[in-house]
C-alpha cells in the first residue's frame, strides 16, 4: 500500500462561464458531501477569473482549489498575469505550472516553470509541475530523455513531497482520446520517480505524488489509477462534467 494519497485533479483550462462553473463545482461538492470521508483528494483548477465563484460554491466541502498558472514574481508590472498571493487570497492551495499548453502557447521554458514553481512554494502553494514529451519526441525514442530533462530543469530547489506534485502528460495524449499503454505509463512514472530522487532524495521522491494526464476518462481511469507509480490524474475534458469526473474519482 502506498502512503501517497491519490489526487484527482480537474484542469478546466479556458472553459466555462459563471453559471457552468457554479453548476459543475456545486455538483461535485454535493457528491463529496454526500459520501463523507473519501480515500482520495479532489482538486479543481478553474480559470482564474472563476476561482472566487467556485470558492464560494465549494466552501465547506473537501474540494481543494488551484490556479492553472502563476507568475514567478510576487507583484508588479505583469499585465494579465496572476500572482501566487492572489491565488492564495482567492482560496487556492495548489497551482499548476508548466502545462504543455503554456509551454507551447507562451513559450515557457523549464527555467520559467522552475521559477513559477518556486514562487508557488514561497507562498505556501503546492506546485503541480507538468512535464511530457511530444509525439515527435516519442517517435524519435526520446520519451525518457525529454521527461528526465524536464524534471531536472523544472523542479526547483526546496521541492518536497509536501509542496510538489508531478504531472506526467504526454502532449500527444492530451485531448486526443489516445493514451500510452499501461505498461508505458508505469515505466515512465517509475523513471520520473527515479529522476526526481536525484533532485530531492529517495525518501521525498518515494512520497511525492506523480499524476498521469492525457485523455483520462471514466473508461480508462481504473486501469491507469491502479498502476503502482500513478498517484492520481490530471484531467481535462472529463473534468468538465460532474458525472465523468466523479466516475474517474470513484476509481481512485
Ligand atoms: P484531457 O484530459 O482533455 O486530455 O487533458 C489533459 C490535460 O491536459 C490536463 O491538464
């Protein structure tokens, strides 16, 4: 039995308006409240502008809130960005950093991701650091190289099992309905844990949660979440429907 508590995290990305956010978060809070104690931790990461709306709805439930990104700096002239203090002020305890969509859309490098994760830590937020190879990198046999490099570059000094979660998201599996085989997922997760150990030590790495993300859904969640080094999921599309997300969580 692993001591790592399964984390079921929903990344809503740039989806939803006030009414939908209220209905989705409200539906999940209702289910969480109805079951009482659960073996997993549930996290939802709405668009920044909807965090206060969602915070009000999930108040009193066990659902945790996270940002989808944060700036590395504490405050200042960074138009359009969100600071870790703002996320915390709005009720977040987590922040996703280094999602492949940010790496692609905003040109974020490992160093930028590293700085953002360090900023999250400095403000008491748990950083969910995303890594993953593209399809071309996979086809070229570079999956482990790429993920190893991203761990080395994106995980800041001072990371621990308490303040850090890793999310392995093969870019080619995001929103495509395709996933690696279970054996491939397990192999990459075990490799990531080994690379993480080089940075933070065996003991912390053994306690750190490593999530799988990329087309996780109600059908494949059970098999993926049962893998020994998979400690939860970072879920996009299937986190936008109460029943789908809840079914995934039921497989934790
Ligand atoms: P999908 O679950 O839609 O493939 O998205 C995964 C993801 O990118 C979560 O961060």
